[in-house]
């Protein structure tokens, strides 16, 4: 058995986790397309968080699990993540007052970005909308500690980089 030790990278990671653990105003910004990873995060960090902002497919899945109609995307979510729906509902109910979920989404229409309110969605969603971005900005700006995991939309397409880009800009200007 070789002797081993934790290096400087691991030391920095542990110190970062300690800062998160001890933060009074923790804001979680979670997105992407891996809800199982996000559920693991939430099990450990939701009790500590002051705010939980969800975007990307994760935000859409939380909306869908709580009864919001998301057009074509709702069908995709139901097919892909039916095993996770009940667990998502339970996590949401336990910490409902902390969650901020999207209020508008962006779809592609004739090669352009089109934003729609949740009750108007009539296509496949790819990003959070401007109203959601503004709402997230207001929650992020006075946070003491911000932990982000995953994008707010399909950032690979320039049309749908808006949400992730603006959330990161808000994080840059946080004053907490």
C-alpha cells in the first residue's frame, strides 16, 4: 500500500465546502440536465440554503412535477424522469418557501428565440426567460455565498445562452 495524502486541490475543496456549510446567506443556483445530481445536492444543502433557484431541465422538471404544463417538454420529462417525480415533489414540499422556479421560458420559433409565460408555452423549451432571469438576479444580488451547478438552458446554442450568461453576471455583482 502506497503512502498518500490530500493535496492542495483537495484542501481547497474542503475549505470551500466549509465556507458553504458556515454561510448565513447561501443561495443555490442549480440547473443542467442531471436531476439525480441536483437531488443529492438538495438533500444535503437545502436545509442550509436561504434561496434555491432552479433553471435548465432541472427547473423544468420541478415545474412539471408540481403540475405546470410545459408543452412538448412536459412529455419528454415524464418519459425520461418518471421515477424521480415523487422524490422531486417531496423535496419541493419540504423547502417550498426557499425555491424560485422559472416564470417564463424561451423556445425556438422560426430560428429565433421567443419567450413565453408558462401558461402560454407551445413548443420545446430551451432556456429560462427574461422575467425569470430578473427574479433570479434579485435573489442572487445580496447573497453571501452562491453555489452554482449546471446551466440555465441549452447554452451551446447562442439563442439560449441568455439565462446562464445573465445569472453569472448577477453572481459577479453580488454584494452580500
